[in-house]
């Protein structure tokens, strides 16, 4: 029965797509299976080369320089027989060599909760907060890359219930809030949204399952002054090709309505995903196409996203991961400025565990974007960081 609930949650994972490309070294430690409470403080010290510190467009003079990094972290986790809980904070101070006014602090916080109430009933809750000095670190496909302070808050609750060994249902609610420092760039208006979702899944065989998903999103864009409604219904199929390989895909329809103007649009909604896990190596590729509200200029867009990630331990002490994400965003409605946005995020890191409490990390990230209003923006960062950490069991 536990496996049935786990299979039901595949659809929820598919909705979110693959993991985002890393903007620098990993801000979090891997989840631990140790029973009980574990507190993990950590501190990272290092530096990086930033090729475009002020996010200038191609053709303008670019300012590249070395940046000092200080990365304090802390995580508290609990693993019980039926309950898992985790909270964490990660900050990154970026101290620029010659321009002190660019020195800034990037912050992330998260909290997660999992509870299996009965063999049939499962609850989840997750929340995250990002406070970034730039827009490209948020990795929202509708945003132009700008040197503007940005905040993204996200909260999600969900539940899964297994009616039988083959049939289960999941439901979730998601709240998202996006805000910008308007004094720097007034066109970034922000807003908030609420989304409810329902999925019904059925395992046809031990390898093949079907599900139907429905999501309704109510978004207040243009600084909260414009109301956008998006409905998305899709049929999904999941098949286990081999012991370690799973593919999933689906198609459906999406419909949006701008309440202020009464304007409506209908279009296809598509999703696909392939995941492979062999020993400790995991590869994942995901694609999604649907309607999304625009957090920058208002209105709504057709958004296509393609994400891929791979993680592999090279030796007992050395591990590596890489990821890439592409987003193509095109305006869909007559409201809002018609901004075409094509964005790439790439990232890779290699870590060496010198001792149980000391790790050396090398990392790379590249952010590339073309917009119809601002042109081409390219940014590359390469760096190294020494991280010291000490997990502590709490009795």
C-alpha cells in the first residue's frame, strides 16, 4: 500500500518538472536518513569570477571581476517512523573587489513536512523563501534578467489517499508571491497567485499507470491589479521501461481568462518526463508547455520549459552534478507589454570530501537570455568554495 501512495505522488512531482539549474554551489546538504533529530551547521568560504556583475546587455561595456563569498548555512531535520521534518537557512554574501556598492546578500530558507497518518493516507507541506539581489536567480521564465532586488515566497500543502492497491487520489494547494524593488525598475510589478489541484491515478499493471490532473490558478498580476484565471486539465501516462527507467507524458487543454477585459484563450497543455536511476546516479529530463501569468509586465504568456539534470558520485570522496534549463515565454493576451523572453540557466559542480567535516566545491553557472525589449544578456560565474560542516545528533 505504501508503494501505491508513492506512485500516486508521481503526478505531483511531474507537475513541478525537473530541478532547476544550480546558480552556484549547492545551498543545501543531501537529505539524511538518520533517525531522530539532526542539526547541521555549515560555513562556506571562497570566491568566484563574475563576467557580468551588473547584467549589462551585449554591446554595452561589461564589468567582470572577482567576488568573495561567505556562505553560512544551517539545517534541522527529524526522521521518525511515519514523520519527516526539515527546516533550513542558507545565505550567500557576495563581496565585490572594486565596487563596494554591488556587495549584496542572497538568502534562501525552506521548510518541509511529510506524515503518513495511516497506510492509506499521506500528508505533505513545503514552503520556501528566496531574497535575491537580481531577477535571474529566481529562475522564473517570465522575468527579464535585471539587477533588481527580488523576493519569491512559495508554500504548498498536499495529501494523497489510496482507495485500493491500484487507485489513489492526490490534492494540493499552492500559494506564490513575487515582489521587486520598484524604485530600480518600475516595469517589474510582481503579484501573487493561488492554485488548487486534483489528480486521480490508477495502476493498470505493475509497470503502467494512468492519471488525470486538473489545476485551477487564480493570479493577481501587474502588482495585484489584474486578475488572471488559468485552468489546466491533462491526461498522463507513466510507464516503467526497465528496473531503473521511468517515462511519463501527457496532453490536455489549458484555458485562461482575464477578468478585467473578459478576454479568453484556449491552447494545448503538454508534459513529458524521463528519469533513470542506476546505483547512485540519477538522470532526469522534463518538458512542460502551458499558460502562466507574467510577473513582470502583466498579462499572460505561453510558457515552454525544458529541464535536465544529472548527479553522479565519481568516487567515494568525489561527486559531480550538472543541470540545464531552458524557458521560452511568449505573450498570449492583449493586456500587458508584449515581451518575448528566451532564457537558459546552466550549472555544474564537483565536490571533494577531504574529511567528514570538510569539503571542497568547484562550481560553474551560466545565465543567458534574449528579450524583445532589452536584447541579449549573458552572465558566467566560476568559483571554488571550502565548506566546513558538522552534523550533530540531538537527544
